[in-house]
């Protein structure tokens, strides 16, 4: 039920993200360890944390609720600073999450799904959350789905090739025109980020899983400093 969102047709994909409730594979359980196309789940982040709740109503674009509704490109000069950073080798998160990665496709093309489950005791807002990870280069399809209905998402997004067949991917999730409740993930519920492209043996599923760092927006600053630091682009929605 994933609805794709890509650089050539992001608007149609992200504007029509569909409900995944009731799909057992995304209901918070661990994947089958024997499946060679699915990793085991790993966990990170605290069970308890404080996340500021934004004020405002849907479509009030000057309000904190709609802080990530609109965006612009943030071009930088010179090499991207992420290329000078050490590789992340352990899943990291500032909120309680588990994560596993599953691949479907063949040697010519496929989808990697990052499946996250809220393991904390708090209801998580994924609005303006930032994902940074490493995966095969050249993705042309990337999108967001969840176990409850989410409306009108978009992304700030960037691929930074490393020159070894892999790239860093930086994506900030954003929503607009929907109530706060439709941007939230309750304890035990799951959400999924999907990346489509051509497989490459330069990295394994486990390395892709462990490369990811998830940063929820806890203080309504929208992870803006990081987005500007890495020079992300706002994809059409």
C-alpha cells in the first residue's frame, strides 16, 4: 500500500499517502529473522521524553503547527559536510524506536523499507523529524507511510554520493493541512520510510539499518539548523 514519491512525481505520491493500519508486518512485531531480505530489529532512544506540542490550526501557515509545511532549497558551497563525518554504525534516535529494514525486488531494482515502531511510552509526532542514513546510490523513489492515516506529507531531501556506490540520504519529513493527531504515532504503532533504487553490494541490509540516525523535533525548531547545514532541497508537493 506504499504510495511512491519521487523527484519526478513527488506531488502525486506524497499527497496521497494511504492508511496501513491492520497490516500485521507493520504492527510493531519483529520481522522473521530467517528472512534473508529482512534484518532483525534494533532499538535506540529513551522510553520517556518531552516533546513540545505546536499551537495553531491546519492551513494556518504562520503557526507552529505548519512550521514544516513550506520550505526552500538551502544550497551550500563546496563539498557537503556529511562527507567528512564518520560513518554511523549503530542505529541512533532521540526517542524510543525500534527499526528494521526489509528489501523487496531483484538485482535490477527494488525497495528498501525502514520500518520503525514507537517503543516509548509517549505519543510521537513525526512532523519535521530528520532521517540520515547510507544506502545504494541513485534512489529515484522515496516516501513515507504509517499505521494510521497521515495527510499531505512532503520532504526536504538530499542525496550525497560517496563515490563508492553508496550515498548519504538526508530527509526531513513535513506535513500540512491536517490536525496534529494525524501527524502522530502512538506507543506500539509503526511508520515506514521507503527508498527505491538499484541494489549494490557495496553495503548490506544490516549496514543500511545501522547507518540510520533519527532525530525527532522535540522543541519546535524543526531540525532547521541541520537541514541548512547539509543543504537539503524542498521537493515539490
